C-alpha cells in the first residue's frame, strides 16, 4: 500500500534549476507542514559534481538533529542520477554504493534498442534502488511483452518503480503490467520547489491502479 505521507524524490538548491529557497532546512519545514513521515533527498548528481560533501554534510546534520525528536520526519540522504546510453549511472561510485539512489532518464536517445538496453542495465545495477519517472520517448512505444519483460527484471532485481507526480509517470498500462508481475512502488513528488513537496494530487489515478 502506498503511503502518501512519504516522499522519496525531493531536490534542493544544490542543482542549478531548483528554487533558490529550496534549502534542506526549508524542505524539511515544508515536509513537516505537509504532515510527512519520511522524505528522501535525491539531489541531481554527476560523477563530476563537486558539491557532494557539502550536501551530504547538511543532510547528515539534519538527520542528527532529528535523532533527538521521536516525532521527527525520517530523513534519507540520496541522489538522482542519469541513466547513460551504455546503461551506466552518472554518479560517483562511493555515492552509489552508500546512499539511496534513484536512476532516471534525462537524455533522449530516440532509439528504442539503446533505451531498453540502458534501462535493463540500470535495473540490473545492484546499487540502484529506484527507477525514477519512467515513460517512453516520443519516438517509440513499448509492446506489452516488452513492458512485461522489464517488469519481471525489476521484480527479480528488487527494484522499486517510482510513481512520479511531476511527470505523471509511469503510464497507466505499464503500471498494470508492473503490478501483475509483483513490482513494488513508492511515491516521489520530484519537487524542485517547496510547494511541490508531498503533493500527489496529480497522480491519484496512478495510485489507485497500484493500491
């Protein structure tokens, strides 16, 4: 059963396209205001990112402060990393191994074969916890048997599929196939602003499919 009081995809202002006021502390205050019980910080990362130590220190400091409050929100430090064309993840290895990791497409490859191969390798990557905002590119569609194969692969590799509020993803028909094959789900707002944290109204229909 999905928990609408848990948001597993929240950004902050360590990237260059979130709201300036989306600091870690402000995000936590907003999460408390929304009545959330768990929040995962999943800032966009690249292998070349230089801000990682500062970001992790800030999130870890928030976790340490929360440890003294039994009613505090559960805080999960993590990253969202791009799935590259060869199926590798654009994330430093030590981050991928130690922290919560959402793998998502952020580049259009226009070739279904490349896209499928990259996704399958990401699913098989033992360091990836979640497949984020999953939907096909405009240039191709997936047949039901292809979706089924992906579903079985995700179930076999214990991957969570994110129901993403920003992109209203995955597609309805994919979710039905995923559910039939025992795939697990959780919710992610993909918040790039304070107002988006914990807001799942846009995906009530998707939540209903997997509930």
